[in-house]
C-alpha cells in the first residue's frame, strides 16, 4: 500500500496549473535574474511530476525577476507600456524554463498571449488542451495579454479555460503557506492548513492577487499555496501531501 512518503503517490488532481513568480527562478545575485541551479532544480521537479504523479501540468511564470509593471510607473512610463514590457519578461522566463525542462526529456510547448510566431505558439485553448492530453507540459507566457492584470490572474484564467482542477501557487520568500499575519514580522502568526475562499477575501490574507482568488472561487478552482524554493515541493504539492495551505 502506498504511504505518504511514497514518491509515486498519484496526484490529487488530474490537471493543474503551476504558478511560478519570476523571482522563483532568480538567485542571490541580483545581476543574474535567472539562476542556473534554481532553473535546473525546478525543471527537474516538473519532469518528475510528469513521470511519477500522473498529472497533466501547465505552468504560468511571472516576470518580476526582470521587469514589473510598477517598475516603469515609478520612472514615469505609462502603465500599459510598462505592463507590456513585463509580458515580454515572462516570455524570457518561459523560454528558459522550456529549454531546461526539455533537457530532462519532457516535451514542452510555450504558448504566448501576445503573437510571437518565431518564439512561441499563440495561445489557443483547444491546442493547449491537446498538448496536455499528449503528455506535454504547456507554459503560458505573456500573462493574459492585457495590461492591468497580474500573472496570478492569468494563471487562474488559464486554469479555468483548460479545465484544470487546481492552481498551485509557488511562493519563493520562504513562507510555506497562508498565515494570519506575516510570519517574518510576527512570530505568533498562525499558519492555516485549509481555508475557504471567502476567508482569504474578507480577511485580506496576502496569498495572491484578490482578483485571482475571486475568479478561482467563482470557478471552483482549488488553490494550494506552498513554498516552491524547497527541493521536492512541486511534486509534493501535486500530491497535496501535508504541504502549504489549501483554499477551497
């Protein structure tokens, strides 16, 4: 009988979207936005998920390690231009992640919400689903393709569109779930194992973009918030093995 520590425990879900921040790919050196060792570890774990957890996996990656929309507004750029620059940053990360995953023998496709024919496929819902059914990892780049929306919201939107059952939100700050307060500031902060969507919304718990949380609520998408910086946590998250905070 398979136990909690068996690495081949099947996934809780049949199809998920993994949301990675751009910073999750970075290292300690701010001049090196994509850290080779971190990229390799994450790619290896994604390939392992495909081999062992029996789950169809799509990924949405942010671009904050390279550029954020708020970076531009702080120096006088208009928000739309700055957000478009951020979408290009997500594409850089998506291409890096694709290359790393494929080095582990896992077929991967990048689909962009902005037309970049020489770099990535256009986002086409039915094509994305077909890739997943064929066992490929699909990486969604360029957010929603529209300014003013975060990549958290893009991840929830894509999850609903492709019929995923959950969005796995990987944090990179060393915080391993949702707490009643910032545990780095308040040592007495309580970690929640499970929450309802309305708890997150009404108490303004800082887990992810509230637009994304509301969208997940409206579309019955479970959310698992976990620390992606710990080795092995991506497959543990897919298996929902006593990790992070589950919102449903």
